[in-house]
């Protein structure tokens, strides 16, 4: 838990400190692995499915961002923020596509990353839930939410430094992305939007793979009672005091 929170908070702060676009994207990719670790560590179907969705979605968004960054590096010879700026005026398609990738990495609703992150947060927060206090997974989830704020800072900063502001005279001769690069960029943007609005198409493939394993390994199903909302309630354990036996611990058993 300490490692994944350090991966989100500390690496996120390191990402903000980067002065190059490619280094910033590399560190941001490492930072997002903390969300995936949180989903896997919670061992709930909802959060684990969200982790797989986020792996897929992050692959789309970071590929889009690195593709545009690589093209800028090839044309300008630099990715230092202080040497770029104003490129959206002469490369509007690249600026728009990079904006979609940045918003997806932030976790904006309507894009694929949001679906994975929201499932991770809800699934991890519900793991080990007790009515009488916060569990370590609730604390970790609340702290991990600050990663959204951190990613917003460095992604919007990168977009502003690269595509907004004053453009140097040496970049006025640049042209828009060539058609051979526009096609894969458009496909990546389309996939982010498609799975952002219809994540269930991917979830239906992933969730059944975890249901049997996580259900049979979290507890003995024969001694459980199923609640009306689909969760599973463990019976009181013999030997615990009366106050402790009143606590209810729920395990997610299906993604509906």
C-alpha cells in the first residue's frame, strides 16, 4: 500500500517537476501504474476489472501522446517546454489530438481512462468496508484521489507549454501532421471516446475471467448470505465480542 501510494503521490510530484515533454510523459505513465496496483491489491472483481480496463485505456492514451511527442521531436529537434509553444496555431490537428490524450490521462469523463479509474476507486473503497471506521483501503483510496489533481496539473501544464502561448519564429515553417500519421492518431482518439462512452463492451469480456477466482478465494461461499444488492455478507466469527460481530464486511462478487 505504501509503495502504490508513493507511486501515485511522489512520482506524480516528480512528473510535475519535469521540463521535457518526453520525460513528463514517461513519468506520468509510471505514476498511473499506482492506480492499477491499487485495483489489483483490493482483490475485488470491480476494482480488478477496472485495473484491466485502465491498462487498456492507458495504453491508448499514452500511445497517442508519445506518437505526437515523437513527431514534434523529429520536426523541431527538441521537446524542452521552454523552447516550444504556440504550435496549435500551425498544427491544430496535433493540438486537438494531444488534448484528447491529455484529458484521457487526467481521467475526464467520456474517455476510456475514466471508466477504469472510477471502477478502481469504488472497488478499492468498498473492500473491507466497516460501518464503525475507515479501513486502510478507504484511506489509500482517498489519498490516491489526489493523483487526479496532480495529473491535471502536469498534463495541462504540458499542453499549455507546447501548444499555447507565443510561438517562436523558427517554428513558423512547420506544417500539420502528414496523413499517414493522422490515421493512427484518429483511431486512437476514436477508441478512447468509444470505450469511454461504452466501457461495458470491454467489461463484459474481462469481468467473467475474475468472478470465479476472486469469489472462491475470498471466503467460503457456503457460509455466506447474499444481500439484496448483490454483495455477500459474512456471518459473525465465533469468539469475537458483540460489538465486533455487528460489523459487516462486504466483498464484491459480480460487476453488474
